[in-house]
């Protein structure tokens, strides 16, 4: 077993060894600094990328999900979907290594080519699987990017409400478009590291601020009360731990992709130390008030610490927008034949049309919170749970494929029989609970938001702007007030 792992490693690392040899070792201070901050490919870089990408704006909507689910169900669903997501990320990593090993044995070199999930499906299972995978993956990443833009507008509004949320969406759409200049996940080293620090600060701010604030007067914790709310909350958590639609791209950015197997699980364990305390504390403090406040920031009082958290989350959402959008850039580049172009400026200009529909959709559907559950049930359920599990079953359905597999299932999972049973459970559970009940509940809630607020709503869940109260102080200009007419008007 150990010798087969070493053989796989020698095959899989191939193209990256060639790249390093071609580029040579960094010489000079500028090259060393560039490598330190820009060129990441280690297992640590992958861990930072996974942990940073997995929990972004959803950190702010999990208390909303707890109000729909109740405390006990909220905690259990986080643990359950965290394990389920780690399993399917493990499957994706196995399929990637299998695909890449087969190709490199055929002398295919991926020096200027980033392997993507739909290409893995194409190479292992054929064009029909490729087309289905491409459709679901691109649609999910498209709406994942949309959600980041919506979150930016929702968050900044709590420290600057001089502009409505729609105007903020215009502004942040232009800012996020600058991600076209980041070539690949290989170049997210410093951003992933900073992103995780930002979410860690925000999570513990939410926890500590809620505990110090204490429970609001007359707080109630009635969830779950309605089935539609229960499954809406559950699918938001399904979405939370389904952030591995970019797993293949992150693996491809590693020097040794076969080391990825346990990285997503380790990232999930860290993420749980952020999501469980923060969601539980905010729900404990505010209870059912969260049912009408999908963004946890909206209920906490203004403070310097809150402003810092909002700003950090804004920066992090910019990073996460890049994570979600970069695979779309790759697909678009391949479609127009520019993917292997060495000119960064040409590639950046070619990528800009990808941002336009994202910008437009964020303006149409600004429903921060409910849109997460809808995307989770209709897209995440297939993209990162059902399709990987089925792909693993069908790739290794023959005895010859199982015998020659680069990566054998661990004995801790029960080898092939255990892996197949887990895969079948994942498919059945997510299809019935995630897509079935979750799809019904999230679409019902989403349609309710459209009926209540309308499409293109200017400021989703904003408090109405009240006119300033009349002041008893004398006016600076003693002119007749139209609200209180001059006395001779009364005489008429």
C-alpha cells in the first residue's frame, strides 16, 4: 500500500516539478517576497484556502438558521453536514488524483492548464457526465458570487446607511471585478491567510458581543415552528458545508495534490469552532427576533468592534468572490481559447464579461439569507454531494477499476463496500432531505420574499427612514413655518 502511494505521488507531482525547474529558484529580494506572498502550493496553503472559503458571509446567516431550526437541530445539522461535506470533498480528491494520474501516464502535461471538475468527470465517465457537472458547477459558482455581492451591500449598510443597499451593490460589483487580475488559486496565499483571520475575528466578535449584550427583554426561542422554516434553515447549513465546488482548482494549485485527502476535514473542524459558538450565542441573545433579521450584524449595537468586523467581512467577501468566480473565469477562458495565454492583461480583459451577469443578478435578487438556502437545495445538493458520490460509484463500478485504483478506500471506511454504502446514503439523504424537502421549503420562502419586497428592491430588510422629530429649539432662521401657518391665516 505504501509503495503504491509513493508511486502515485511521483506521477501526480510531475508537472509542478517541471514548472519549478523551468522557473528556477527565486533570486533576489523581490522574487523571495513574491514567492512568500503570491506563490502558494503547500498543504498549509490548501488548508487556509478551504477554511477561508468555507465560511464567509454564511457566518452571518447561521443565527438566522438557528432561529428556524432551534438550538439542538442547528448544532446537530452543522456537525452532520460538516462530516458529509468532508466525505464528498474526499471523494472529489480521489477522483482528481485518479484522473490526473491516468492523464500523466499518457504523457499529458498540465503546465499552463488548470484542471477543473467537469474535466475530471469527462475523463473518467464521458461527455454526458461532463455536461451535467459543468452546468451545475457553473450555476452554483455564479450564484455563489452573487451571494458575496449581496452580502457586501448588506454589511456595509450597517456602518453607512447614507446609500441604499442597491447602490452599494453597484459599488462593490465594480470593486470585485478587480479579481480578474488574480491568475489562479496558486496566487491566493496571502489572501487565504488574511481571510481566515478576518472570519475568526468576526465569529468571536459575534460570540462575545452577544454574550455581553445578554438576552433581549422577553426573548423567546420557539423554533422550530413551521416545517417550511425548518427545512429552509437546514439547507442553509447544507450550503455552508458545501463550499467545495472549488476543490479541484485548489488541489491543482498544490505541489502534491494527493496530500489533500484530509485537508478539507481539518478545515471543517476549525470552521466548526467558529460557527457553533457564534450562531449559538447570537440565537441565545436574540431568539425569534432573528426570524426577521437574516444578517446577525443587524441586531448588535453599533460599536468600534462591530465596525471592524463589518470591514473585515467586506474584505473577506471580496476574497471569497474571487474564490467563487475564478473557476468561472477558467471555463470562460477555455471556451474562447485564451486559457493558456501567458499575457495576464489579455486574460483579465477577457474575464470581465463574466462579472456582468453576476452584478445584474445581485441587483435582481438581493435577498440576503433566503437566497443561500435556495442555492443550497437546488444547486449545492447536486454539485458537491450527489454528483461526486455517484461519480465515485460509477468510476469504480468494475472489479478491474477497483483493483487498479490509484487510491484505495481506507479500512476505516470499510474498504470498497463501506465506501459504496456511504455514497448511497449520501445520495438518498441529500436527494430527499436536501433537494426534496429543502427545495420545497427554500423556494416557498424565496417566493415569499419576492412577493413581500419585489424584484430589484432598493433596500432589502431596511428599516423605513423616519422623518426627524420636531425640535422645541428655535429655528436658526425665524421665517414662517409652513407646518405651522402664521396667525393671520387662522383668522381667515
